[in-house]
């Protein structure tokens, strides 16, 4: 067995991992105790990374190039030469006939910095279009624009060490406990070390993060600017400003002061739905604390006013002097593992390398000289939403999509799917072949995945880490940067730029790419000319800037009060509150909030391969306040249709006290691979975007909710021991588009259980036959059968070697939960054989069902935890007995909440 140090491929915390492998197969993963981002800790997602590349997931990998030359035809396996020559011919023909802006690339924060750099160079340098955007547009572009607007450049000024030094932590629009769990572990440790530390959480929803707050501000969705302006009003009124700092290091305060005089706490209390006193207390803690650190994420960014929400929060730091010192400053938490790396190389449609601006002629000339091209085009490319709209209109003929899944993740999914169906050429370059986007690929190019890649990533605190390959590429997959270079040379030959392409893309290693990127930063705010692969290997991860001659990177920016603006001063931005684009109405009376689950990641391309990661929230569910359920005559567990101005989704509804009346919540992860239809949750979200950052308002939609009465219930489960569970999923997915309701997920731990929950029509013999075939219930010799045609009830159960291996219940499904648990546990079915098809909500022996799993590391359920607390066991005693919460710690906030629940 061998070990290789690398990084996690999920969120922007940038955790170091130690990959355990035998040279050919990854067998385990643990946190790297020497990595300064996590010091050995991993969350539930990171701790199960090795399971996403287990042998039984190989069927989901893209392992060789595939090509179809006619729409609607199946793709055929081809060699790399055939695939890339075909794409080069098509791209060249489109560029010659329609110009370079008729093609586009859409990439990902999953790319390494080296991948980003080469694709940026290919698009803007060789082809001559700025039509390169990435999914970072969906999560971080408002943070980029806010930093640039207020501080001069896109450079987070803080570090994780500031968590340990702060006296007041102000979290806005971030469920850190779920989205950045290892950062939250650090927050918990800092509070334990300093009990006087204050935690303020601003969020419409009572999340696990909010549960831990000293002051929770459950503002109405989209009203953040009114809150921040009112806090500044209080600071002005009470004299809590740092006037020396304002005078010496900022500009524009007078205009902001005139604006916020109108934002009294009473006015903001009405707009935000908050107690006036809580607004005043938040302002007091923020301004008078010895050091205040803010953290923020998608709740601010994903908005039609996302840039100004960022700047309004930064205004508070500038006005109180809470910036440029230990424990103080505005800290944007990056969403993806290398969104920062993409920002550094300028891999968005309006940016250039090393924080250069596309609109600056001098900057364009610098990049053109570095790349050896006559010019870089001046016209900005299409940002993500506009890019796919342009595909739908036929303005963009060909699109190359890499390492991302826009057919699930972009808003207004009906528009996206129509665009992909209409495009003349769709190239998908990905590690996986089962994504919703891959279904539209005319050409599928297999890319290496986690554990196989070599390069660098940058985390939220500007820390660059090495990502190292532990095992060889799987199948015929190639590295992203290699694919881009190979394609660039082929395309150059067809555009009469062969010599230029050979010179521009002659890289022979990721280090060669990184060295050119490093040179592009010389003299810039993110100068890394003092870094090298050798330096990173010898000394570990480093923060930028790290110019030549420096002994170390800079932990904290703007300590001297000098900002990278023409005047050297930070800028106050006068920001008016404007109501969110998706306001409720009589037709759409509820405000839908989207967010994340603790154990799932983005569109579940990776995490959806791991059964245990479904155990905390096992299916798509709409969380609603009990009052709203009662008004609609809905019960917990009913199936509902959620409609917005953009589209609809059908899912289960559950009562929740985490949202106010008039609001509801749904996780954003669920797509067409897991739900009825083809579009998933983002069919509901609008494409309205911030005018500056072009980031769409993915967090909010106005919706109506109504009970689904179509059809009758169907449940089918299969315990997959020898066969490929994903082949079963794939067969069942073929049935999803035409069902009125369906949820297709996994359950279990070591042995996966495929779970289908659906509604079907009155007579669906073909559908039931297809489900039975997928579940192994079409073998009459091994299957128990019960049919009641009068009541339209049909049931099947299969027992293999005294273990329940498959069940299908149609028309009556009360036993589904305990039957699924019986499969998950793999316990003998003999004693229960006569009851397997009976309409029992509990097994006849009387043992209760477990409910959701709270601690995924040690498989401890909510029912077991509550039973222990009701029996008088303390949290410490429970943890000593079951170990829950003692490994990754992701479940600690929930354990504490359950411990405080009244018996």
C-alpha cells in the first residue's frame, strides 16, 4: 500500500488529504494533519472520497471517447484522433463561416489552475473569442465584483487564522456548518477557546449554523442591503465609526452617509422582518468588537443585487476599521475547490489573466504579448446564463462543456435543455458519463478525475496547494489541459495557425503550464513569481501574494491601509435596497429558498455514487412551515407539485420549523437523474441576474404548492450485492420522464439499495414490468407475488439466501420503510417472510424504524440518539458509547440541537 498527499475536490476550504492506494486502485482517504486548511479533519463528503472511485462506480466513468455524427443516433466508441479531428473540423468550419464568437466553452471550478489557464489561452488567444465562462459565474462572480468595486481587486483579505483571532464573527448568507464544515469545526474550536466571542448569523432559514448563533437574524429573503445599511445608520448615530480610518484610507463616505440616514432600524425592521433591537445589537457588536470577521457565501452572491450586497457588507468593515488586522475583515467563502484558481487566471468571459480587466486596453496588450498573439478581443464574452440563451437562439453554434453539469445546475432549466437540444455541436469533456448534460453530448471526451490529476488549486484564503495523482488515468481518459492542448494544435492547423498553435500549446507537463501562469502574475497584486512546484513540494501550501525574493506568502491583506485603487483608498459604495426579482404574488404566494444538504455536493455527480451519503436526507423534499401545510390541507409526507414562473417540480413535502410561514426550502442538488421529468429543482429558479456580476438569482423563486392527486403509489427497492447498482439506476431512469412523480436514490452503507418512489397511472403494466425487470423481480421461481386486481394492488418480494433482496409495492406501500431497512441491514428475512407483503407500517416484531442517519461516520440514527437522550444519557456519554460526532464532526451541530430538544 502507498500514500499520496493531495487535496479534496469538493468545497473551497481546500482540505489536504492523504490518498491510500495500491498503485492501481484508491482504497482509502484521510485528512492530512500537516495541511494548514484542515489539520487532518475531513467532512462526511471528503471522508468518503475513496468510495466515489470504488470499483463498482467504474460503469459511471467516461473511459473512452464517444462520437455521434447524427443527432438522435447513439454515440459510438472512437479513438482520440477521430474524436478530436471531428471536433476540430466542426469548430473550424463554424469559425470560418460565422466567426469566432459562434463557438463557446463552459468550464468549472473543478478544473485545476493549469486546466483553466490552457482553456483560457485557447479561447481568448488562439480562437479569438471571449466566450469562455465557468460555473464559478453561478457561485462567486458577485464576490469578485464586490471586492473589485470596494477594494480594487478580487483578493479576499482574510485567512482562516482570523477565525481564531476574532471577537465577533458575522456570518451572512452561508450555512457554513453544511457548506464548509471544516471551517465550522474551526469556528467551534475558536468559540470554545474564547467563550466571549460573539457569533451573529444572518439567514432567512434557521440552519444548523443559525442554531449555534448568539444572535440570529432571520431576515426576509433578499433584504440584506436594507439590514446592512440600517446597521451603518446605527453606527453613525451612536458614534461607533472609526473616523480616522475613514479619513485616511477610504473615499466616498459622504455619499453613503447621506443614503443610510434614511435606513433607520425601524424602517429596516419592517423591510427585513426583524426586531429593531436585534438590528441595533448586531450593529453594536460589529462596530465595537475588538475584531470583527464576516463570512459570506451564496446567500449574498446568488442575487440580482449580489454585487451590492457584498459591497454593503464591506462598507461596514471600512466604516468601523474592521479590516487589515488579525481577526477582522470581509471573507468570501469560495464555493468550489478551485474557483479561486479560475479567478486568478481570468477564466471568466469578462476577465483576463492575473486579475487583469478585459476592458483595459493596456491589460489586453500585456496578455497578448505574453501569449504571442496580435491581440486579445475587446468585446466581453457571454456569461453563463446569456451563453446558453445564445445557444438557444442559434448565435452560438458549438459549445464545449467541461467538468460541469449545466443541464442540472443552471437556472431556468427548460431554456438550458432546449438550447442543448438545438445546438449544432455539443462537446462534453467529463470524468463521468451519467450526468444530465452528457445525455446531450455529440462528442464525449473522457477526462481524468480526482486521484488521477496533477497540478495546483487555490482555496478561499488564497492558499495554493499541490494536487497529486495517486493512480494512473482510468481507461483512455486524459488530463483536461492535455485535451485542450491537443485540440488547439489540431484546430490551429485548420485555421491556418499551425505554427502559432504549436508555439502556444507546446506544454509537456502541468508544471510548464503553471510556470507560464506564474509569469503572468509578475508585478500584479497576486504575484506568485516566488513560488514553484519545488517550493510547494518542500514547504507545503502557500498563500499569495508570494513575489520573487519573499520568504513567505502574505497571511492578511491591506494591513498598511493601502488598496489597489487609483487613489490607494478603499471605496464606499452607496447601495440602495431593491426588492428581489422573484417577489411572491397572489399566483405564486410562497418564497422558495434553495440551499445545500450536509452530505451532498452540487449536482451529485460524485456524491450520488455513495449510498451512505443519502442517509441524512434520503430523497427530494420540500421543507414547509406547518401553518402553510395546514392552509393547503397538506400532511407531512404528501406529494406536491411546486410551480414557479419558470417551471415545475414534483416532490415530497415535510413539515419544518427552519422556515417562516410564507417560505419554503428545497435543496438544490436534485436533478433529472433523481426526479420525475428531466429538469430537476432548477426548473423553478429564474435566470434573472445581477447586472454587474451576471450571477443569477439561484437562491430564490416565488412559487405555489399544490397537492398531487395523480396516480397511485409505487415503491420498489433492490439490494444490489453482485451486480452493478448503477446499471439498475440507469434502467429505472428510463422510466422517470413520463411519471407524474418519482424519486430515484440510493440507501444503505456497504451494500447499496436502489430505492424508487413514484406515482403511476391506473393501468401501467409495461411500466411495472420494466421496474420488475430492473429490480430482479421478473423471476417467478424466486419471487413472492400478491395481486388484488379489484383494489389495483400488486406486490412482489424476492428473498435470496434468506436475505430480502428486492421488493415492489404498487397501490399500497405502507411497509416500504421497514422493508427498506431490512434490506439495508441484510438481516435474515425468514422470521418475517409471511409478513413481507402485508400492509404493515411496522414490522410484526415491533422494532421501530430508525429514521434518518445523523452520524454517517458511525451509522448512528436520529431515533437512537433521541432514545438515548430521553433515557437520561448526556451527549458526552452518547459519544463515548457510539462515537457519533467524534470523527469528521459534521453532525455535531445536529447532535447538540437534539440534545437540547425537550423530552
